[in-house]
């Protein structure tokens, strides 16, 4: 589960200096912070641990999540395969 960043938390400029236009920032952000992870996934009878951990900031697929509300906050639930990158 992750908490999506709001527009103020998404950078308007990348680390390499590329400026992101306003038209992109008006869409829902595809970045967020991991707030909970499961135990892992089963593959061929063996449990494989997840590669992301709580606190990681990630970029995720635009349509690869389900929205849930908990205590008035919006969260996304997604599979690890929908995470495109971990932001360091």
C-alpha cells in the first residue's frame, strides 16, 4: 500500500534539470511513498521477499493500482510489478 504524493510533493524539475510542464502536473501524480508491504509472493512453492520496503519513494504505473480510502486518507494498493522505479 502506498500514499500517493500530492502535487506539492512532486518535483517540477528532475535531478538532471529537466523541467516538467504544468500540463503534466495537473494529472494525478504517479509517485508515492510505500507505507505497508506484504510478506512476499509465492513462486514455485517458495516465498520470494518483496524488493520494496516501507518508506521507499516510488514511481508506479498510471493504471496499475486500486484506490482505497482509510480514515479519510486516499491510498493505493498495487502489485510490486506495477512499481516502475524506486526514487533514491
